C-alpha cells in the first residue's frame, strides 16, 4: 500500500488535499497530512478513513523523521526556508520529494547526492513556478520542432480578483501570502530586451508598467520579475532577442503601488517613524505623491485615518501588510482568478509569426481558490504519476522535460486548466 505524506495544510494546500484524498481513496493508498496546527490538518481531511492528520513542528528532527520514514513520497508546501529540513530527511531515508518552490542554493547543492541515491526531487512544481515552465517549454519545443526560430519570449502571470467580485479601487484582493505581495519587486529585475540586458532597481519597478491585452479579459499591466536571464538556458532560448518573465496586475494597482514604494511604505528594513502615533502620521511620506487618480485607492487602504498602528509591527512593511490583510481581504464568496499569458514571436518558413497562449482559471470561493488549485494540482498529479511508475526520472529537476510536463498538462487540461492559443 502506497503512502503519500504532505507537509503543510495552509491556504494553498486546500485543493491539493482534496485531490490526494480522492486519488488515494480510489487506489487504496494512505494519505498523511502534517501541519503545525493539528486542528487545521484534521479539518482538511474530515472523516476520510484512509487519511491521517498529524501535528508536528517540522524543526523537530524526531517528529519529522518518523513521518518521512513511513512515506513512499513526500510533498512539501511549507515556507521555502523549511524545505531543506525535509529534503535532508528525504535523502537520509531514500524518499522522493516534490515542492512548489524555486530551487535555492541549498537544495541545488544536494543535486549530486540526490542522483547518487537514485531519487527524484522535483521542485518548481506549482503555478509560478510550475505551470508557467511546463506550458512555455511545450510551446517552445513545438515551434522548434516545426523549424521555427524564436525571436521574442514574454511570459506573464498574475493572481487577481475575478471581475464579478472586483469591487474596490485597487482591483485586487489577497489570495496568497500577503508578505509576498508587500515585497513584490523588492529584489529588482533583470531581463533581455532587443538584445540588451535591462537591469531595473526596485524604486523603478512600478514606474512604467506596460499594458498587455489578455484574450477574453482586456487590458492588464505587467512588471518584470526578478532574474529572467537565468531562465534563458533553462528554456533553451539563447537565440531570443527578448526574454522576460513578469507579474500581472490591473494598471491602477501598479500606478498607486508605485507611490507606496517611493514613499518607503513597503520597506521591511525601515522601522516606523517613532513619532508616528497613528496610520495617518505613519503614511505621511506618501502625501507628495497623492493626486486625484490615486487618492481613492490610498484612502481605501486607510492611509488617511487616525486608526492606531498595529502593536506587533516592527517595520513599514509590517504595517502595510496589516492594512492589506484588513482592507483587501477576500470575502467568503469572493472568487479569485489566475491569468497567465505567453507571447512568442518567431520566424517559420521565412514568415514572421506571433503566438499568444492564455490561461484563465477562476476560484470557487475564498477557500477553494484558483491559486490553491493551480499551485496544488500539479504537485498532486506528479506525485501520483511517480508512484505509478509513469515518471521515472532521477535527480534534481524542475518540470521542463516532456516526461514530466506531458502527462501533467494533459491531466490539468482534463480538470479545466487549459490554455487558449491565438495565432497571428
């Protein structure tokens, strides 16, 4: 009897848990769900007889190792910094591991030992990173196999509020980790444009968000994501003149967020002004950038109110996060939306062509979100494929090989997560 172990029962795990409960019941397998909050884990699995909830502190070596020893495969949806603890135990006890997080330096260093032990560690297996890799590489390989030469590659992804529940001036609601929203763009960005390397510092990330048309939706804006250049060899697009990966938002969001960045209100290293006694006084640095266009947005966050500062806040980012969580929260029946767009310009048979491939996925409510679905399902599908012996790769990988993305994209499509292509 196979046994799947999942670490993490938070918001992004909901749809993955449902999928694994369904698949393990169908196959007569067992499912273990481990989380720091036992009640949360128990609530997620309900009364499923083949599933067990476990409460643990993942930093506790003994507790972690007991669970991993029992498993046939391990999935981690813990915060990225904790993956390394799980990875070490998986190596020690010979277990395959899947995560939705980027491969960091510590995990990368384990590559030779993972291969030596003939294990598979599959990372970046969620939405972004994950579905973006799989769908992009599938398109790129298809064009190249036809004899095409790709000149420009742009990939855009955003977690947004669905249009029917878009009822605030930010056109945004929190559907994932709010800290990541606060710090978005803080690492700056580097990408290739018309054969030139562009390096954008944090202060300029939101200055000139470019608009792009999404088929079936309309205009969104994008800002560049971290280091796009590192993915040029990953996608085998060394010949591309333009290569950029971005994040999508509504244009109004980018314009107003730019003012918060300029005012230093997103800074996690800067302590609040000790003389500020309330939100209005704390947010005073933004006043030079307030205008008729963004006033309603800034007011909606409560920046001009006399409400007290959150007691636990130690930085400007902490205060802003508190405001986002209280003012831009999803309501129980709100639906979020995932939007992804690949734009590819290429030459085939001496003719310049363009391809847009777009994905839109809507959530059901503030629990079964599009974010949870698109982050979780690729992990679950891959785990089942590995246990069935249909994915047999060994070593440290991300999903850019057809042995991975082929079956995963196929099943995602069967579950309604499919791309719409427009050629011109």
